C-alpha cells in the first residue's frame, strides 16, 4: 500500500487528470458525450500501457536507442509547449461555423496527441523510468515482484481516474457555463504551454550540467 500511494502521489501532479480533462474538452468540443466516453476509454487504456511500459522497460528502451532522460524531456517539452500554444491561438479565433468532425478524425488522435504527450507526456515517462530504476534497491525477487505489482496497481488507479475525468469532462461546461469553460480552457492551455517550457528547461538544465561537469574534468 505504501508503494501504491508513493507511485500514485508521484504520478498525479504530472498527469493531472482534472486539468488535462479541460484540454481534452477543448480538443473534442464538436464531439458528442458518447464519443467522448469512447475516446476516454481508449486514452485511459493507452495511458496505462505507456506508464506500464515505461516502468518495466523504459530504461532499457532508452539505452538501446542511446536517448537520455534530459533529451527525452526537451523533445517532449517542445511537443507539449507547441500543443499549448496551438490551443491558445485557436482560442483567440472565433468559430465562424460549427464544423462537426467525424469520429474517425478523433480516433486518429487518441494516441497522438491526446495520450502522448498531453496525458502521459515526457514527465510521466521520466517518473515511471525513475521508479523502475529504483527496483535495484531490492535485493530479492520477492520484494521486486511486490514492488512491480504495487506500482502497476497504482497505474491502474491512475488510468481509471483519467477515464472518469475525460469521459465526464462535459460536466465542467454545465457547471461553469460556456463563458466560464472558455476561460478555464484558455488558462489550462496557458498552463500547458508553461509546463512544456518548464519540461524543456529541466531537460536543458540537466544537459548543461553534464557539459559543465565534463569541462571541469577536462573530458571536453
């Protein structure tokens, strides 16, 4: 239970299902409630597999391709910042005609960008990889298995929370009204842009620290 709470507490501020639900609502503003529930189910499933894969094999995959976590953060931060900027610009333009998008258009967006990087982005992947690396602290297979089982249970809880927040995101519009929802979405888009910049800065700072340490030791 301690491991479940630890993993969940580490994931919640990074994934932020209630806040991301506002972005999901803005990106699916022409979809019906049934379509949103269908998309939410697929996004929650995709998010679980992204988190589970990052936990179990994330470090190994990055090692194969020679990608470091700071580089992953910079690349993912660029995508998150671009998504936030695009959402801000779309909010500044009035909708001249309510164009109804087909379900196939939304289906093609369930993994990118709705799952990755908006829901489970580079920050989530980095957290899960770090938790996966912490398995080295356990000296026997029994502790290792219990840790993995508890961490996977926490990811299941997070995926269920993602589903409910996304599937019923239209309730936010009912509570806040059209104007209030518009303001909340714009604020969330700005926060999303700032989060992307923060992820870029964190990754770039780590890369600069590596360069500085190499220069100090004369490696470069």
